[in-house]
């Protein structure tokens, strides 16, 4: 019996050359918008490679105007139809009477447009990385003042920029008015009491009343390093392929802090650490 052909594996340079986007830029965009990214990568001679057909299929997924509007945080899909605002659709159906029907766009088209438009995110192919957010604990003095990077980290945002964008869109009404301003190198900085941020965390399901050490809920991004994965996308890919059966059932499903996209899986930190320790001991 003949063996199935092995998938064609290509490196990031080939993907960037063919599709105009680096794999990491795609995965970061998908993570921030609460959608699945590229398939799991595989090391080949120490260099990350991706299955070409799976990458092409994912970037070629077709999306409706409603789906795109939800991803990008627009209140109405009519925004996508505004003349000159969004790229032409990749596919347009025709009704039986010959009229133009439903329009759909490839995921690749959406990501490329969003990354390249002025004032939004990194340009495709850019090697500049976003500043890392600080490591902050939910526990501590409830009246301690936390500045923007600390609040963004606690609420599971990927960057200060994405947190500020969500705040400006009204997704975090509890934080619209800061509790105080503190001195900064470039002038006063907004700050919120830890108790204020904890209240947002409870609404989003990130923290519960009276939780004990180890009960805090961790995201895929936080869990990934415990199991040797470089990103939330790699961790989720392994989960989908059944490589982490002990974590198939999350401890909670919570809305994203950005207020859009799919509900996000969360696991208790103590459960994750226990599972990781067992794997290291085998």
C-alpha cells in the first residue's frame, strides 16, 4: 500500500515572497483579532517551516462583509462597502437574474489591508517588534496604581496599542476615566487602582471573587511557554491536533478583552503547571 505524500514545507521567506506577509505578522494579527492563525510550524534544520497547502488554504479562506466588520470592530458591515474604503472583493456571486450577489474577501486581503493602512499596526514584513508587556500579578494592594502597560498585561492584551484601541472603542467602560495620573518621562500617565482593574477582570472572567493563588485563569499565550511552544497559535494548534488531551476541556470560556471575536479558552494556572510538570517528568 502506497504511503501518502508528505506535505510540501516552506520557510517564512518563501511565504513572505509569495503572499506578501511574514508568518509571524499573520499569527500576531489573528491572535489580536480572536481568529485562528496559520497551521503549526515544524523545525527543519533549525528553521521553522510551514505546510504550504495549509497556509495557502488558510489565507484563502473567504469572509463576508459581516465577518470582516466583526473582526475589525466596526459596528456595521456597511463600512466595508463604502466606495474606496476597502479593497475590491476576491469573489462575487451572481444571482439567477444576473444581479451581483454576495461579495467575499480572502483572509489574506483583509490582513494585508489592515496592516498596511496608515496608522494601524505594523507594516507587513516589518521586523520591528512591539514592546513586551510587564509581568503583573492580580494579587496585591487593591489601591496600588497601575499604568497602561500593566493594565494591558492583566487584561490579556497583546500590546499597549491594542488595549488603547479597545478602550477608545468603548469596550472597557470601567476604565474610561482613570483613577489618577502619575508622573512619567513624557508627562503625566493615566493610572487605575488595582481594584478597578480587578472589577474588569471579573466581568471578563479573568479573575473571580476570593480566588486563591494558582486559581487565576491563564490564556493560551500564557500557557504556551510552559509546554515548550513559542506562541499561542502553536499551543492552540497542538491542542487541536490532540497533543494536549489533558487540556482539551478549558476551565472557562471568556469574551476577549477587545469585546469581539470568539470566546477565549482559559485554564487555571495550577492545572497548567501540574500538567506541564507531569510531561517533564515522563
